[in-house]
C-alpha cells in the first residue's frame, strides 16, 4: 500500500522519525489485518474512523499506540466505551470479548485505561465478578499469565474470589498433591496485605491450605514462594521446614496412640485449624456419655459459627430407616442480606444414605436423591460435615462419602443456575438444625 509520508508523519512522531531521521521508505505491517491497516491509513488521511469495527479494533488500537497517534488513541478509547462495552443482555461472550481486548492491551501495550473502563463498567452494570472470574479462569492449568493478571485486576478488593478459585484448583484438579507453574504465579501476584485486611478468615484458610501442601514438597522454589506468601501469618514466623519437622513429630505421636480406633475416637484433618496444627487431631472424647463429649440435639435449634467457618461433628449410634438429618445454612449476602440453603441426609439402610443439596424450602421427593458413596457398614458412625467456600464434604468414619464442589457447579451450570450455586460458596453465618431421628443421634458438644 502506497501512502504519503508527509501526511502520515503529521499524525505520528514515530513515522516522522522513521522517514525523516532514518530515511526509511517502507513499514512492515504484516502482523496487522488488511482491513485494520486500511482503517488506520484512512484515519491518518481524514481524521475520522468511519471504518472502525469491533473485529479490527484490537489491531487499530495497537497501531495507534505503536505509532503514537495520540488523537486516534483517544478515539479508540471512546469506541471501546460506546461500542465494545455495550453488552447485549450481559452476554458472557460479549463481556469476555471486551475483557480479552483490555487484557491484551494491558499486557502488550501497558495500556491501563481499557482495563479501568472494563472494571468500572461491569461494576456499574451489576455483573457478578465472582461468577465471571470463575468462568474466565476455567482450565487454569493452561491459562496464560496475562489472564491471571486480568482476573486480579477485575477482583481488586474482592480477593476472596481469587482465593476460592485457587483452592478449588489445588483441591480438585491437582488433588491436593502439589503446586504447578500457574498456582505458584498466582501466589506471588496476590496482594497479601489487601487480602488479609479485607478477608482475614478467607486469607487464613488459604494460607493454612497452601502451607499444608508445601509440607509435602521438597522443592526449594515452592517452599520459598509459600514462605513469602504466608510470612506474616505463620505463628512466631516459623519457617515451612520448622512446620514440616513439627508435623512429622506430631504424626509419629498420633500413630503411637492408635488414633484411628473408630469405635471410640475419630480424627479429622482440619484445614481451618491454626497453622501449627496442620495434622491429624483427635476430635471427640473416648466416651458415649453426653455430659462429657456428646449431647442430644435440639431439633429446630440454631447455632452460631466460629470465625473459621462451618465444621460439625455428629454420631449416629443406630440406624433408623427413612429418618432424616437436615441443616439449613444461613449464608452471608451483599449489604447484610442473607441466603438460605439446605443440606439433608436420609438413612435408608445401615450402609445406604441419600442426600439432597438445594435452596431453602421443601426438597424434592427423596426417591430421586443421589446416594452417599462407600458409607461404612457399621452400627456406630462418626460424621464430619464441613462447608467451605469451595465445597461441602461429608466424612463417615474416616471415609469421604461426599465431596460436593460448588465452583464446579458454577462453571458447568446454565446461566440462570450459576447465582444459586455461587451463593452456596458464601460465608455461613449460622445453621438451623432439624432431625427426625428419635434416639440414635448425638452432636459433639462445643467446648
């Protein structure tokens, strides 16, 4: 394409330097599409951007920055606000398109204005950042680092969203076995001070979790990254190696005490515990006396929760066919509002139990409920039910019989169902307990 170098130079100090000072007579534009180059040249000649369209915007915007055409850069920003950010029915595809343009402009051009515009617009339109970021980071193992950076900029002060995504990935994709390149990158990029000050409980959960994973690793780089991430949260500034030695010592002690005798005691790995206690610990007294370790539950009663979230232990000492145990969770919402969700377990036989997870209200007929998996065939059962921002887990006599992942539901559900599952991931304020068991159910007494 032939152009007038004088006209091009009047608009671009970069082109002026190339043609006048360096005596260059041609420019290589092969990385840009022909329609985008046509639009750019016409803009330089006429001062208008009549040919600018969404599908060539990224290239035109890049040329405006590379060749330092200041007025065209401003026109591109205006077009981004008026056309690209004009979502139809808040379509995920439209929002994703605008997000990727801003992400690439920030990564390749160090341009922050498009990112700021994107973040402000989705906030003004009430787009749920949690749902969007969760979908945006799907397939986290192969996500480019610029998308991780963009997710952090979208979340800004809502870093609990990022923490939830990371814990879900480490738990259900990497299976609590290790870190990978992207998870370590995210740990390095997280603003720990902001996270800790804004969401202290969630931050504590995440730090405890990554410490527990690092204790299994012999990689010096992983240990250094985790130590830097949790340096202000490990009690007495203990190093990961100190914690590893303490854990190994604790495990040997517990093994010598035969902690796994489920006829009396039971144990649980509590990732919400203090960092120095990230190992098996006995959770109930060696007795069936309600006064010492267990109490008869009061149906329809409510319980407050500790700051570490929901962790309930109960014991069934016999089997009562078609009897149910129900928990209604009161979950925190925006501006003090609350969401109610319920979880129900129903006894069918000694080793067959159904469950139901739903919104607050009357559940479906229990005949359609799925079954818990691998429930032990023993008379006395010790149950541990844990709800985190990532999942709801049920453990029976040391066997995980349910591991229900909320984030997986968010990513794989239809649009009208995502908010429902996202609300399940919110913090629990209190619990209402109901049961139709008549005599064989006990709850652990809180001390």
